[in-house]
C-alpha cells in the first residue's frame, strides 16, 4: 500500500474532491483490471474515452479516480483528482508508484523512422558482451537482462515501461536501451522517465494516418529531445536534414554522427558485401557482419553511444565486430541452389529504398532481384503508391501481396500500391493476394545466384486479417520453399 499523495508527486492538479492521504493498492487505466483500493486513471484515447468507465471502475473497487473532467455525480468516500492531462499524469504516477526506476539505471532512448529496433537491440547485445547487466524495450522483444518478455507495442504504456524498469532495478541492470516511437511521445508514455541520452536515426514518410502532417510527425520526435536534461546526451544523424532540428531546443550535450558531412562521429564505407561491411570509424577500421549503407549509420550510432556511455574505443570496436544481425532486419539465407533470400522489416518508402539500393550496390547485373512486398491495412494510405513505385523501379521482378490487411480489403490495398507503378515497369510486376503463395512464386521465379527480398513484416510471426491473427513467419516460409526446390 502507498499513499495517493505520494504517487501524485509532480502531477499538475486542477482540483481535488476527497482526501489524497488515503492508502491505495495499485494504479491502472483499464477499468477491467481495477480491484479493491486501486486508483483508476481515466484517459481519453484514440478509440475509447476512459471517462465513460469511471462508474465501472468504482464498482470494481476503485478508491480514487484521476480524470480530466470531474463526473457530474460524485460518490461519497471516493477521491477525485482533476488533472490537465490524464496520460501525462499516468506516466508520472507510474514512475512514482514504482519508485522512479529510471533513475537507478542508465536509460537511453532511440527514436526515428527507421533503425530504432536495430540500434536498440545491437546496443543491448554489445553491452551484454561487454559484461554488463542490460535491459531492452523494443518492438521485437523486452529483455530484463537474460529474461525474455514478448513485446506488443514499439513503446509500451507507462505502467508497463515502469514495471519492467522496476524489475530491471531488482535484477541489478545497469543500462537499458529503449525504442521511443512518435505515438509513445505524443501519448506521454515517456513522461517522468530520466534518460541518460537520446539517439535520432532518421525521419521519413510514416505514421501520417496518426500525425496527419510530416511537420507534426517531426515536431513530436523533437519533443523527446526538448525534454532531455542537461546531464543527458543528444546524439543525432546529421546527414538527415532533420537531425539538427532535433537539437534546436535541447539542454542535453549535443553530439552528431554521419557518413557525408562534418560530424563528431564519422564513418566511411571501405567494403560493402553480403558477408558484411568494412568501415573506417573516425580513425579506426572495423569489420561488421551487418550489411548495407543504412547499417553503416546504425553501427556508427552504436559506436558513438557506447563511447558516450564510457566504454573504451578499442573495446567497442572489438565488440562491434562480434555483433549478430537482428531478427527480421536484413536477415538472409543462401540455399543450396545459391539463391539468396533476404527478410527485412522495411515497411516505409525510405526503408524499402535503402534495402533495395543496398542489394543493388552489391549484386551484379547477371542476378535477378525479385521483391515481395505489400502494405498494412488501416494505416497510412499515402505511402502505398510510393512503395509500389520504389519496388518496381529498383527490382527486376516484383510480387505485390498482402502484409497485414487488418480490416481493409486486400484487393483495395494492392490497387493503391499498383497506382504508383510507372508504365515502363508494369511488365515487371504481378499481384498475388495470398502472401504465402506470393513467396512461393518468388522462389519458383528465382534462378541460381538470384536474390529474393521479402519486405514489410520482418520479425513478425503472424498475419492479421479481419481481426484474426494467424501464424506467419516470412523467414520460415521462404526457407521451407527454397528447401522444396532443392528436392
């Protein structure tokens, strides 16, 4: 039990009805999870308004209610606290409830359109190899040192974040690397957290179904850096024109990285092959098993972050050479027939372009590049024709197919993608609704030494159609079909 007033510390309060001196048990924003002596926080969400469930929460046993608008009928014995912003209050209260766990470790947030998962996951891997206890909050999974938890959101809700950080405190975790999405920033999920540093990877077309304009999307990302303290570092990709925008109002120590212009941390690609990259990082050379220009940026961000967190340069370079690829991020296999299959999460125009350009920079003109790609349903529609244009322009053959159609008709999604194909590229393309059949067709089209790219789902092990999720793993499916071809 904890006093309500203690978990309200630093919350901006408009009005209080009742006593904040009461002892409460737990905090939640889901009325279904409320029990006796709990606090219910009513949040106005995108689809549901928690204020409509205040009575339900009280019947479940809530002793206190945090809300933006006080109910018309107040119940005796219940404490009501009116706040300006419930989601912000939730984040601060969650941190207080779990005894501000982010203060007890070095938390680094990674934000940007592409590369968040790779950078956060590889930093986790590097610091583990350096002998530290490490935490990870990512799209792919959540790690509390060696313990694995499944992830459901890029940036979990505030209670979940602080619960895992608290668990990390108990386990003696020293460093934690966390993906920070634009949704998470906009919905105040990172409010009340103490960050040792923030990393900006890049910014491109994504999530405009949620943010409406690119400027709004950029400014939400910038908010993360605006809130960093003077004790933190802000590390940005200066080759992205939005990198310096992120630094405009930050109080943090400003650091830059890049491959093109002047930067605090600079890299040059010396060799780029399917077996890996040879990079010159500042004045030192390092070999990595990661592939492609975009991964050169990721490696540079990892190097810079590790140095800013106190690791020795020689040790960092040694550890980078030992890093393994992240699941679903340029994950590849080569069949006995010498067909290379690559599975990548590329689900934005910029990410798809980066992956295809990387493959084209490595392959010879004798090899076909067959791309299998789709777009998710109930998401930003404006990127679909761009994806179709990029895939058809940069591949020798393209199979358009379903991704996660969700509640949309797959046929309509494919029409949107096909609209971006220029007339001279029509003959390269075909559309197959069933993703498994599309992957099978790509395998059947491939000849020895050809390359198949399966883009969009990466690490995901499911496909969502009309609200139903079925098992679906791009990597396992292409592996199975390529084995069948060998028989």
